[in-house]
């Protein structure tokens, strides 16, 4: 069947509610040739206190309608359905993300699998609350033609899969984030490719980016530092273009191709202006890599040379 297309994210920190910046971002990324752009509602203040923001939503939709590109939606990072103390608001925000997706014509909403919260109840209670909430939101999303794609952040692939299987709904699957899974596998000395294999069986959406698998917590003072300070040490979740780090993407793309994955490959690059020389070629590079025609192990001192262009 093949993939639906190649995407890239419009990062929340870059846009920070500024619609002029948002329009510039969409125009630039569309002109570069991406098929999809992933938008987080918080990047444009699309959600206000658990509901679509009536003061901005029309302006947002006017901007998104200007461009010949499709959209996916990344729910707000801070939503955590394990939060039993604020369960109603957490559900409202993710449900509003589904509403946002419907208005954009998107059929994907990404949700970060929630982290356990110390001191607010038993782990079992938190997990059950998350599963019950996702069933409820999953049913709401199904009626709008939207799928919930649960992303691995600091968990094993199996933990995400267990959640999906407990929910047991056709429109709830996994966002496989290769960068996050690489960091988790390195930290806990687990077999990365085995984790990828487990995840691909349930993946309906994919995030691709690169890092070195270096756990920032080993440098105690670096654990929560911004990306700009961690790059020199190569620490943590850097969201670099594919080929810049150590993730074995030649093998990864072969696995994606053989798995029959039929969703969108989203390049999740949080600082595309920093990596512009790479990002401008990412639509072609990602398509070629998916076909097995772009080989990352063939890196030279000047980057990668392929049929007339450098990717570096």
C-alpha cells in the first residue's frame, strides 16, 4: 500500500501563538515540498481552558486554508490522562484537539502516553483512568473520523502497546517515535530494533528525527537544559534531522517498508531554521530512504551526496 506522504512539524516554541509566524512557517514548509504539516493546538492558542478558542480559531483556519498541504494534529504535550486530580480538564483538552483536527480535515491526533504522577494515588488507578479516558475520547473521535495515535515518550514500546490493546478500538493506535525509543533503549540497555519491531505492528503514525542516545540525566546539571545547550554534548532528545545522529535509519526504513505501514512519516524537527540545509532536502531524502535508495551509512565529510544535491 505504501505511505500516505512525508510531513514535518510546525513547532510550538517557534510559533508561540504568533499567527504571522505561523503563516510564514506553513508557507515555507509547503514550498519545500512536504505533503503534511503537523500542528500542535498550543502553538497557535487554538485551545483555551479546555475548549476551542473562539477568539482565534477562525483566524487560524483562514491561514491553514491558504496552503495546498494536508495536516495532522499533535495534542498538547502537557496533557496527561493519568492525572486523576484534574481528569476532566485533561480530557477536555484532548477532546478539543479532536475538534481542532476535524476543522483542519485531519484524521490523526497524537497523544503522549501519560507519565505516572507521584503522590496522587496508586499506579493502577492512574493507568485505569487513562485507559477509560482514551476509550471515551476514542469513541468521540471515531464519530468525527479521527484516530488517536498514542506516542511513546519515555516508555518501552510494549507499554504503549499494552495500553492500546486494553483500549481495543479500531481508531486508537500508536505514534512510533524513533528518537524517543532510541533514547529509552540506550538508557535501559534494551534491544532497539526489537522495540521497533513491536511498535511497528501497531503504528498508525510515525515521528522521525535523530539523536545520539545519550541520556542527559548522567550530566545532572544538563537534564532539563534547552536543546541549544545540549547540542555540543549531544545529549538527550535533540530532534535533529535524520542522518545527523546515531539511529540506524537504513535498517529502520527497511523495517518500515516491510511492515506495511501506511500512515504519514513526520520529520519532527524542532529547530528547522537551525538545520535548514538539511530540512530543505528532507522531503526528497525521506522518500528516497523509504524506497531504500538513500543510504545513510554512505556519509562523507561533507554530508551525503545524492544525484546532484548535498544533504548535510
